[in-house]
C-alpha cells in the first residue's frame, strides 16, 4: 500500500571512505544474521541428509553391518513393481487430497475473502485454523471414531435410514483424513490470494454482460491462479510425505512411501539402504514440487508459505 | 488530496496491514504447531514408544538420561501397569519410566540404531535373545545377584534360546491365537481354515499381528510346516495363502484392535494370549483360541543391554519380577502366564485352571517355539512381508 506521503530525500551523502565500510558491513551483516540459523540447518538438515545419501549408496545395508562397497543397488531395487506400486499409491493419495482440498477450500476461501462481512473475516479464519492446534494424531483417532463400522457416522446414517459405509481401513478414509488435515493450509493461502482480487474487474465483466459463471472462470480464477498453484502444491508436498493418516486410517492396503521408509528403519523389515534410497527419492520429489512452487506460486503469498 | 479522504485511506491501509500481520502470525504459529506435531507423531507412532520424558513415569520424573534414580524400561505394552511402577518405587526407591514396542524387530532396530541407550531393562522374546546374544548386545548376568532363579519351572531352567539363562531371565510366556466374539461367527471357529473358508463374509473383519515371524509362522504351521522353516518354497506357499486372505485383513496390528473387537467393528483378531486375556477380563463375551494347527509358544524375558546406564537398578527390577508374591500379583492383574513355579503356586485356582492362561499339555504339544533362522531366510521372510503389506 503506497500512501502518498512526501518521501524524504536520501538523508546521508556518504564519503567514498565510509562507503567502503558500508559495503563491507553489507556483506558481513547478513552473514552474522544468518549464521545461527545456517549452523542449525547445516547441523540438523544438511549433515543428516548427506548421511542418508551415503547410506542410500550402500546396497542392502542392514543395521549392525559395516559399510562395504558403494553402488546404486538400492536405487535399482526401488524399480521392483511392488515398490513402484507403493510410490504410485503415495502420489495418487497426494493428488487426490490436493484435488479434494481445492474443491472444498476454494468456496470457503472465496466466501471468507469476498462475501463475508469484513469484520468477521479474522474470526472466520481463526475458526478455520483452530483444528490445527490439536495433534494430528488426535485428529486421526477422531476420524477412526467417526468412520468405524459401529461409529458416529454409521449411527447417523442408520438413524436416517441410509445404508452404512465401510470406509475405515480403505482409501476413502485416507482421503478424508488427509483432506481434513490439510484443508486449513489451502484455505489460508487461497484467502490471501482472493483477498487481493480486484473486484472492479468483476463489476466490469458484469457490465459487459458476462454471466457470473463466465466472470468467475474468466476473471476470478485467472487472477487467483498463483494462489491455487501455491496452495495445491503445498498440500501435495505435505500429503506426499504424510505418515500418520495412512498408518492409522488406511488399513492393510495403504502402504505409502513414508510408511515403507519407516518400516525399513524401525519396522519389521530392516533395510537401511533401501530406506535411505526411498528417503532420497522422496526428498527429490518434494524438492521438485517446491521448485515448481517457487516458480509458479503466488509471489505475494510467499510470506505465508 | 482532501484530508478526510486521506484519513480513510490511511485507516483502510492499517486495517489491511493488520490483517496481513494476522495472516503472517497465524501462519507462523501454524507452522510451529505442525512441526511440533511432526515430532510428536514420530515419537508416538514409532512403534508406540514415547519419548522418555513423556513416558508413563511415576512421580515427577526428571527425565534425564542416565539419571541414577530413574530406570528406563523398554517393554511390550502389557507387562507393566501404574501399580507395578508405584510398588516398585516404594520398595526400591527407584523411579521407572516405561516405553513400549510392539514387535521384537522394532525393538532390535531401535537398539541397533542407537536410539535405546537410556534403557536398562528390555523384554525380548526367546528367539530375539539368541539373536541379541549373537550380536553381542546383552550383558552376561551375574547370577549371584539374582534371587529366585531356582523357583523357575524346570523347562525354563536351561532354555534352548539362552542356555543356563546366562543373559536373560524368563519373565512371561504364552501363546498366539485368535480372539473373537463367537456370536458373530456362524459355525465353529477353530483356526486358520475357518478364516480361509469364510473369508467372503469376513471382508476387512480380521486383524493380524504386525509381526512377520508370528504371522508367516502360524500359516506355515497351518500348512503343516514348521514355524522355523528354512525351505523357500514352503515360505512362498505361506505367503500365497496370506495373499489369498488379504481382502479379509483390515489391518496388521499388534495392539490397537482391542477396542474395535470389543465394539464389534472387527470379527477376529490375531493376538498374543496376554493381550487377549486382559481384554476378555473386561469383555467376557469374547473368546480366545489357539489355532487347531498350533501356535507359537513364546517366552518373553528380561535382559540388561550392554549399553544399560543403570544396571544395578536393572537387577532390582529382575529380582522384583522373580519374587513369587510380586509375580503372582502381576499375573492376576496383567494375565500373562508365569514360568515361576513359586508364583504359580500362589495363584488362585481359577487362574491356575484357566486353559487360556495355562493351556493344557495337548495344546502345548501342537505349539512351537520361534527360533532364529539363517540370514538368507530372514531376508526371504522380510521380503514376503514387505510384499504382503505393500500390495
């Protein structure tokens, strides 16, 4: 928001000597400011990732074995049909969740940002963010209570004479749980995007005879496309690596990459090499999505992401 | 620009900027919550263990690793209860923090990864004791410090998995079977063949234990082979049988099925006898059987890992378990079978004669102990298990 206050002219006219110092300070200051966080990231993100990379290059290493010989065996193992199937399942869960979140989140964000009275907007947003303040584990268990065959939902369905559902321990439960988990993120981001919507363009579209539907597709959606991309990718990234929901709600046929990695380290089948290779693959996949996010995402909503 | 207009623009801009600040703040708070959730989830879901500080501590545990007054115990879920921890503390002055695991392999993985260095007491099963001894992970016990080894039943005096109990003290034993509500199952449920014959009616109604050796072994046994088969084609046959059953399998759960079977969400759960009998104390409509083809016969032991920070307290813990009165109380409360003859003698007769808790000889004769298998066969077991759980 540029206000039209008169801008004061540059206050200091520096001598060449102090400009050298200033330039030096300009170089050093950010380094000092970034050092603590940089050290933190290096210690807890870069080094562990490099260790995983190293392990991933030792074929079939199991705990307690010495590292001997490097190779790409673990990565080749991933190409077994069974693992490809798991990766495919992870991706389809993530895509499905993203689509559901967009379909559910857009109307809500539109309503809060455009239709709801201004003074209610903050409150409405808080209400939407509020569920995130409980543990995601707790939320998954809540969904078990709702979806189980003798649960809340089936009691309601029976009360109104509808046949019961058997979604628990199947894909529908995973989609429900993940969409519920990630909906607030996408609403926040879409809200930030829709809030900046230039309503004069909608008025102009109406004046020029566009029915609301056309105006929505021709004006609103293109203007919020960066927000849609940012929100969609954020949901995609988080759901791609989600562990809790598939583990608790998905049942016997919901193995995802994250669960498979867990099993290689702390589960029944201990194969650190394969687990590390899968981790690296997941990191690469997520990095790719983040790169897309940076390229196509809503730059003005970046502060949110 | 007229002043009043300017004023209104200013106020609208502060309004907007304050909302933007709210957005930034809330998203910052949000990411904090998300991060802490992630950490919590890892701790919670990771084999249902929790971090030592959040474990079920008695009193106000200080939670620092290696604290001389705190004993960290790594155990199966049903071997401790708050009363045990209270009683142990009042008798020895040692605070106990318990973390749980749900399979031997999970426990081994965590210990091997170095994530279990705070534990002074672990409860591995028989075959896992052998494996951990081979890996050099267990302290050789100083038997002069143990009181009551002589009261163990003869078959546990010199067990094959750990000759002379050199590294382990047998603590509990039991079988692995099925728990179910008989009124929900037409016909007579006697074991695996019932599940295979009626699987069309049992779609997503069964849970199996999340343990490769128990599940594969039990099916191997059903097919007439050994739990410890080293024959690749026999393993494959068992795997194929399980694939056939897959549509009926709701989930692979060692624990967590209790609620669902009691409320009728599930029809059959494969379970350790301890867990099944504990549940049946609350839900008497349920029934427990050992499959007709036989089950595994397991002994869970108490060991002290070489990394134990507090071995003295660990000896206290073992002696507490070996004490007949303590042991008999635990059996009454936690429903595990005890290898301790002196404790058995103290039990009320309805427990002594409970065929689920102490199965008769003819049932035990059909059962088999799980033993370590060669590295190659272990990999085959693991590979089939991955295939089964990933498909």
